C-alpha cells in the first residue's frame, strides 16, 4: 500500500495492531527521539483507515446490544399478551351468561392439549439447560447425534408455541362472539393441521433430524418390536403424564370430524363426542398399555424379574380409569356402594405403588439409607450435590402429586375443567422434577459410581439391554 514501509515502523511496532483491537496508541517512551513524528504519522493513518472501511468495530457499533434486543422482545411479548387477554375477555363477556361456561369448556378442550404440550417443551428446555451446566452428558444418555437441539433451540420452539396457540384461541373466541361461527370453527382445525404438517414435513427444515428422532421414538413406543432403549421408555413415561392430553386430542379430533366445533351439542351425554363417550377411557389407558408392553418386551430380552413388577405398576392404572368411567354406565346405587369403593381402593394402590417405584427404582434412592448418607461420593447426587432438603422435597411432593394425578385419570371428576387443568399442570411439574433424578440415576450407572469411563467404552443401549443383568427401566 505504501512504497516506504519503514516510514511507519517495522512490522512488530505496537502501532500496527488490527483495526478491531482495543488500542491504537503507542506504548513507546515519549523521551525517545522520533517518536512524536512517528506517532503523528501513524495515528492519522489508522484513524483514516477506520473511518474509511467497514471494520468489525463499526459493524458492532451500529448493531443494537443484546440487552436492548431482549428488552424489546419482552416489551412486544407483554403487549401481545395484554392484547390477547383483553380481546379474549371482551369476547367472552359478549356471550350470554347461560352459554358462557359451556363455550369456555369447549374452547378450553381444543387448546388445553397444546398448552400443556407447550408447557412440557418449556420444562424440557430447562432440563437441558441444567444438564449442560452439570457433568451429565445427556447426549450420550439419550444417544443423540451432534445435531441435537440445545436448550436455546428448544426454548425458541416453545416461544413460538406460546405465541401461536393463545393467538389462535383468541381468534376463536373473538370470531365466535361476533357471529362468525364458520371462521371460528376453522381456527382449531387450522392449528391442529399446521402442527401435524410441521411434525411430518419431509424436507430438511424445521429441525428435520430432531423431528425424525421424535417420530421414530414414538413409533418404537407404539410398536415395541425391538429392544427398548433409554429414549423409548423415557418418552413413554412422559406420555403417561400426558394421558389427559391424549384424551382431549381424541375428543377434539372427534368434534372436527363430525363438524361439532363451535357448538355445544357435543355436551349432551348421548352425543358421539360427548363427555360420556367410551373412547375417553380407551384413550386414557393407551400410554400405560404402551409402557406395560415395553416392560414385557424388556423381560423377554433380559429375563430380569424387576421388569415384571414394573409392568404390574402400569397395570394398576387400568382399574382406576375404567372403574371411574363406569359411573356413567351403572345405576347410582351401584356406583355409590360398589364401584366407587373399588375406584378409591385402586387409586390408592396405583398412587402408592408408583410412588414406591419412583423412589426405589427410577431414582435409586432409599428413604432409610441413602437419603441420610452423603458421606460417600458414590451415593451423592452428581446433579444436585447431595443437598438433603432437595431429596426431602422431591420425595414429599412426589407422593402428594402422585395422589392428585388420580384426579386426572378419573373421567367422572372432570366437571371442573379449570381444576383439571391445574392438576394436569402439576403433574407436568412432577414429571419435570422426576426427569432430573431419573437422568441422574442413569448417568451414575454409566459412570460406574462416580468414575467416568471413556465415551468410546460406553455400550449402546441395545447392547446393555441384551448383555446386562442389572439394567432396569
């Protein structure tokens, strides 16, 4: 660029920094002869280059800061939330009082499943964030490739779901309250179709590899014709906590097929998609049947007797579901003096059995030994570092929420849809904390009592199932 480079010093001069560096001033002593001339020549050159070129420093200077962008997004999100709440409330108030509760019940039915799924996606992102901050290699546990979604990408998906689902619900309420019944009825239909298309979209966009992994795992759960891997039973366990989602999805799709959306005719007991439909208990029991079949398949592969006791645990949910549904098909006296007592007994057995299995098998904790002994590193939690109050909390809350979950499995207790939604949300939180300890327990097994073996030496899940004698799911 210049014919006489010596005029501005050697290539090792502190003046010849990159233009994006923090400083362009000289650290040479001011008493040396010639420094003032050199400094007077070089500084104008550097400043002129910085002004005349699109340097990284200039690009950064004109871009808004991440803090500003974050605040901008939060402000717009709050404006959107306020707008949806205002429009939704005004729309509900326009309806007649005698139809308001029934219509809200129907609207909640369509959007309740997707709201609960959105909540679970948010919680799964939190789980991945905690795992990334700890020593747990969750990618190895779940056999994920290098392109798996991080917690940030999971949160991006959940943000879009948080925006789209309530927006569709607000449009549904607004259009119906203003007499546009046909347009209102199309809102949940469009939303459900869009969600299905995004999941099965065959092109390499929208996180194709992760969508394929999810669909493949769901297929393996529905048809357990192969050795059961950790992701298979892990996702199947989560699906048992989302049994109400399956039930509401079935009722919603039934209304869409029979064109009963934006009507209240479905509320009749003898309606095809009514609240007394026999399809409700059938769909509720599906996740438990899937998990039971997985346990039987694992017993076939490993011959481990604990898997049979695990299968028995999932079978205890079947009487709870079907005895509850009998209320609509037997006489009131028979329900009060016979079936109601059987339902209460089966609910107690299911709750206590599930609680016991969570503590002793899924989490590998013992109330009388391990929870009080944190002096041995192999007995400590790699994730929570053996804090006793955490274990006391998770055991106590798990017992309480296991019992309240019976409320969700009982169709005859669904008259209060807000209470049912709250119980479903609490079950999501219970499953959320269950994930931490279940993954922690699996990682402790892999690392062999706190000693992390090389990743290349960790066998695949199918090999462990077929070759191990102490692997329980």
